[in-house]
């Protein structure tokens, strides 16, 4: 898994989520591409990544509509081009965060 520079357009949510803190994701995935954290948009944070197979995916909070505490546990959505990609991404994230 690594940061991607590929186009992420067309990714969707396929009911794949992971529960952890923003701080945990920052440590595991690096700095997010989008990080307003002002509660004014549908997302506060978004990472754009690719699996070891080169498939793009995103990790983002969804409709929290509030400022998130870095250590608070929330449910993160994983978006991709299909369910297989999102499940592979989740597996790779779990492996990194332990």
C-alpha cells in the first residue's frame, strides 16, 4: 500500500469500513490529501492510496459534520472501483496498523 498519484475518479463505497482514530491512520498512511477537519463538508479527512496490486482506493470519514478529535475512534469508509479492491485495501490497512 502506498500513496497514489493515479486518478481516483469513479471510486465508490462498497460497505467496507474500518474503525480507528485519525491519529492511527496518520501514523499508518501518512498525511491525508484532504484535511480540513472543520465539520463543514461531508468529509474532514481523505487519503488517496493504492494497494500492492496497484488498485486505487480512498479512506475517508463520512458525514460526521463536526470537528474530529485526533484520538477519537470513528468508522472510516474505504472506497474503490469494486468490493474486492476495498476488501484488499482494508486488509492492507489492518496489517499496517496492527
